[in-house]
C-alpha cells in the first residue's frame, strides 16, 4: 500500500538543498505535495461492513497528521442504509457520515451501487454530491418514518417545486371478548395529505411528527386511535379511529380535516367504517357482526381499513390502498387480528382471540424538483 511521505530539504540523498534560501527548495516542494495530497480526491476501495456502519480501504494511507478538513473521498455504496451511518477507513475509528446540510443520514439515503463524494469537515464526513440522495441531488428525496427535525437542504433554485406527502397513523383493531352480537371492529386507515410549495417559501427547518399506529388490545376494549402526522404548520394528515368492541362499529378513516371516529370517517374524504368502496383518504374499518359483510374500506392514497373479527371460520377481509398501506385482516373467532401495513393501514379486529391487530405508523415523503 502506498504512503504520503514527502522528501524535504533535510532529507538524505536528495538532489536539492535548503542552503541559502528562506525556505529551501526541498521544503517548498514537500509543503506543496502535502497540500496537494490533502486536497486530492481518492477512491475508497474494499467497501464492506454493514449497511449503516461502513468500512473501506484508503490508498495511499493518511500521514501522521490524520484527517484534514477538505479531504475528499469517493465511494460506491455496498448496501441501502436503514438509518444513521458511520465510515471507518483502514481499520480506524468510525466517523459519522452526514447529509450535506449536517443532519444524520436517514433510511434510504444511500443506495446500493450508487456513487457518492464525501468531504471531511470538522470531525465528520459530509455527502456533497450524488449517490446518497444528498442535498445537492436533483431531484431530492426523503422518506421520514420517525419523528425528527428536517433541515432544508441547500443548492436548489428558489422556484424549485417541493412536494410533501404525509400519512396519519392507522387505528388499532378492537376486541369484543365475545360480546353478544359483536366482533371487534377493524381500525380505520390513516388519512393522506399532499402539499406543493416553492423552495423559497420553505422554512429553514421543519419539525416532523410521525403519527403512531393505534395500539392493539387484549381486553374487551376498543383499539387505539391512530396518531396525526404533522409537518410543522404546513400540513396535517389525520389518524384513523380504533375499531370498537361492542356493536357493529369499526373505526372511521382519517379525513382531510379531521381524524376518524367510531364508525364515521373524518371530515372530507375519510371512509365510514365498513365502507366497501374506494376513498382518496383513509378507508374505514370493517364494522359488522355478520359473516357476509366484513370487507373494510379501501383507499386510493390513505391507509386501508382493518378487517373486522369474524364469527365464523373465515377472517374479515382488510381494505387495500393504492399508495398507502393496506389494512390488517380481521381474526377468525379464536385468532388474533393482523397488524396494518405502513403507512397508515388500520389493524384487524378480533373476537375471542388473544389480540387485535395494531394500526401502522404514519410517514412523510419530501421531494424537491430543481
């Protein structure tokens, strides 16, 4: 493996001397070579480790001064990351990899086989171009699945279009505990919202709250309410209601202006419980105690409703979604309801089985074009 050693005016057996010069020729050349080494971009080899904790080989190795601000390295990602990332070179210490604006890498930032350039700045590596969906990429894309503060990336035109999508959490399924004439209703699907805005109108940062899925239940109780997903004050995607445990009542789907409620969809677009028809926003949960009408509401963009628990040997069919998460199936009489799928699917109801199904979490996606 090569090194970065440089000769200077004091080195033995070199054809130059420092004699008679304020800075000898050899020292001058050594200083310039050192500057060029530190400013050059080197390709990292043998990329390995894990998706989030990456290892690689640097050749030539660093000199005794170690990392210097401004050093650049290119890399081919060996896996899709699932969260914050680190990079260790030549068996050294793991150093954080950050987005161009300084925030931690989020799931899906690094793509298998994509090329990226990293710059060492103040103790961490920054993604400054390509390959990792960094702030300079065009188009920019982020998928946010846990609450965080999103930082506005640099490098985009003032009139670039920004698209923000959000899903609320799906409601959990209810559990009837064999109440006469009732099965556990399915949870309502989380609502969906879309906002388009110019880049210049975006705040420098936005608090993003991801709505939790409604809880699964084991007692004779309703399922948990799905949480609302918010992106600062710009938009709110409302959660779906939990399925009920008495009567033929599933959870209503989240709507454009309100969360779902028992049997009733949120204002503007949320599906009523048991609605076997497509809606744009969250689908309603399955709501019946009979065997023949347990299909939950579907959705185009919001989460699908969870299926109701069944009084027969079958399971309550869940509602599907074209772009959100589908609902979980309702349970057979002594089984557990299935969890909804992210983003925003409602959980399946249960009758006498161990548990209903949990609703799925919400989600936010941000794209910048230009």
